[in-house]
C-alpha cells in the first residue's frame, strides 16, 4: 500500500481536499479518503485522530490533514504517539519538513492563501527523501518528547 495516501478533512477544506485527491489520483496514487463532504460539519480533532490512527495501522506513504487553517488539525495530530505532522507554508517548508523532520503527515488550510500552490507543496514533499544522518538524532529527540 506504499502507493496509498490517506487524507482527511473537516468542513473548512472540502474544496481543497477534492482538488488534492484529483491531483494525486492523476499522478497514480491510491487515496483513502476519510474526509467529510459538502455540508457536513465535523470537529477537526476527531478527523485528525481518525486519520492518524488509520495511518499508524496501515501501510501508507503518508497522510494529509486539512481544516480551515491547518493549525487545529495539525496540533491535534501531533498529540497522537508516532505522528510528526508538519504545517508547511511554502515550497521550502514542504521540502524541509521531509528532508530534516521526516514528517509523516502534512496539513494545510482550506481558507489560507498560500504563496505556492498546495499541490506543488505536496509534490515537493513527495519528491524529497529524508536526509537522515544528524537529523535521525533530532527526530529521535522529537519522538522521545512523547509522553
């Protein structure tokens, strides 16, 4: 299933989720869509937990979480043991969250105007490999903060 990406959203990012799903399917990825559709109001902490638990159970390439700003859903995701959720703001951050932090979930906001397109940021994240080396030590320290 390493060609499968799990995605989840609340009502603040339905349109963005739909555009991401189309983009990723066009690139040949399988999508497990746990998100909500039009008109369904849901709580972003619930969607974050659902997606993160599924990610940890499955054999996914990575996960994508979406809410109005990306902030609440990323904070919620980072409460789940084993998750490193990043909230990239541009292409550089999308690259670095994988290169240095080995983020396994990325989050975006459906109501945010980004300087770079979200699909370009996702493509940059996908194209980047974790650098390892000194960053292994730092990622281990991040993970050791979990209680």
